[in-house]
């Protein structure tokens, strides 16, 4: 009996030991949880600057200047300030919640927000010091506020909170974090107004013009970037170097604004004439203005500079030009006439294929074919088959992309031997897509007639 009692007592002691170990472990976890760093919004004053940032709660240093203390002495205290309340030198700490709310509002909305000390009610209100000054509403759009996580020792990129965007008063702050700056600018383009976009830095818009042109946003917002680039200058004072940087967004400017550029500068005229994204209306307005400025526009020298602007010249004017003028046009002119409609291209093709010019198709050489450029898109398929096989080498990849498969299917095997590899690949891909679509159409058309025939046969039986 004593042995049984001894074993029972031994089991109870072991259970008490396990219980004490478990309690100690839980107490250790509970206490160690307070060792994690806590963050808060604190006021940091460094010299003449004062900022409200997200800082470690126990790591904020507050320096109090006392007469008997040394200047270098500083102690780690709470970020909440203390105020003297009496002549005895005792200090009273303010309500931590009210101070935190004050710092948070200044962190979000700027320095001009202060407590209304004249309000006698228990709940104090936050008011603007100058309600008539709208500059106090302006703020930087920053997505990294109130986010402090790191990945591989690098800060993450965040989209700004939409709730903190005050539309109409947003500004962009350029920092060394280029990715976060780009995300902030994208938020302004996406959720901001036209006034917000016009406050963007001009050099940043020029350097990011290609990226901005890829955004799927409203067209008027993309057009507003032109006012940013002008920066208060007249349109005629914009240089061709600025236009080159602005090329991806240049197509969103209306024709009247483009016509205000310095068209007497041949570099600007060449820039407009070689831009591939301008439509016929823009080209027509600019051409009309240039014809008024330059009375000698019809000379070969200026026609070679105009390039795509030829699509804006009325055909009645071009019909009056001598045939020798067309022969003096440079080779690249008809590669830039993207704004011309098919009627205009057929007109220029008819002028270039006169007997005194290049003549008929069977008399062309490779130089003549390459000189025609995009005019080859209006050549009939039967005429393409009569071109000399050696002359087919003059067809470039740019022209092949614009030609229709209905005309390309007339090319013979002997002609295909002289095509360059890239135009030949484009030709084979176009013809494959064309024949696949034709086969699908024929099979669908045939199925419409098969069903009535089957029904008629079933009725006969």
C-alpha cells in the first residue's frame, strides 16, 4: 500500500513540474511580446525643419532645454510632449490620444492645421489657420506613408491611398526612389484633375513621356501634359529638342496648337512631317498654315521636308505641279504619307506612273519600287505580277505590312525568290491568315446549304 501511495505521489509531483514549466513558457511569450517595436506619428525637429513622420514609439528623442542640464544630455522618452503647469516646475503630460490625433492630422494634411484654443467645449476641433488660402490644401501624393515593411532590405512600392488624395491639390515630389515616384505620378494621372496634372514637373513629364503614353487614361489628361511642357511659354518658342523628347505624346495635341509652332524652322517641319501618329485633320491644319507662311512651298526642296504634310495639300494644287517636280522627290517622302487616305495614295501613284515619270509596272527596277514606298499598297494584284522579279527586292518590310493579302497572292514563285527574309516572313504570315479565314468562311457558307438538303432528303424518304 505504501508503494502505491509513493508512485501516486511521484506522478503528482511530475504533473506539478510540467504545469510550472508550461506557466513559465506562457509567461515568457507574454512578456516578450512587449519587446516588439511599436510605431507612432511623432513630431521631429531638426534645426529649422519640423516634420511629422512615422517613428519608433520608444525611439523618439525629445530634447528639453533646462538651465541646469547639459546640451548634449538627452533621454529616451515618449514622443508625447510635456508642458509646465505651475511655478513649482512640475510638468503635466497632455492627453496622449489628443496629441496623437493632432500629429496624425498634421502628418496627413500639412502644417497649417492647429488646435482651436478658443473653443470652450470638451471636444476640441481642428481648424485651418487661413481658410481663404487654397495653397494650404496642397499636398504631396506619396504611397510610402504609414508603410514601413522591407523586402531584401529594400522598401516596398505602394499605390497611394485614394482616401488621402485631395483632388485638385495634388503635387508630385521627386525622390531617389524612382519606382515609387512613378507610382505616385500614375495615381495623379488616374485620380487627379487636370489642374493636378498641370502641376507636374516639366522635366519629369519629358523623361517619362513614353511611359505616360502607355497609360490607358482619359485623352484630355494626356493632352494636358502639353501645358506642363510649355511651362508658361508661347508655343512658337518651343524648340525641336523639346519636341523630340515629347514625341510619344505629341499626337494628343490638336492641329491648331501644332500650327502655332515655329514652322519656319526646318527641323520642326521635318519633325512634324515624319511623325507617324498624326491624323489627316492635324496634318491638314498644319499644311494650310505652312502654305500661308511659305509661298515657295511647291519647290522640290520644301516638298522633301514636308513628307507627311503632303497629305494635307489639296489635290488640285498638286495636279498643277510639273512632272519634273515629282521626279525630284527624295526616296523617303512616300514612306511617311501615313495620313493619306486611299484616294490620295492612288492620286500620287497615278502621278508617279506617268509615261514621263516612272512609267508602267513592267518597266520598274528595284530603285523605282523602293522609291514608291507606301504607294505600292494601291497597286493592283495583276499589276504586281508583271513587275520584274529583280525589282521585287525593292519592297521593304514596312511596305509589306501595309499591303493587302488580296494583292500579294498574285506574286509568282519567281518573284518571291528575290524578296528579303523579313518581307518574305511577313508575306507568308499574311497569306496564311488570309487563306485560313477564307477556308472558315467557305465551310460556314457550305454548312448553310447542307442542312436544307438533308431535311429535303428526310422528307422524301
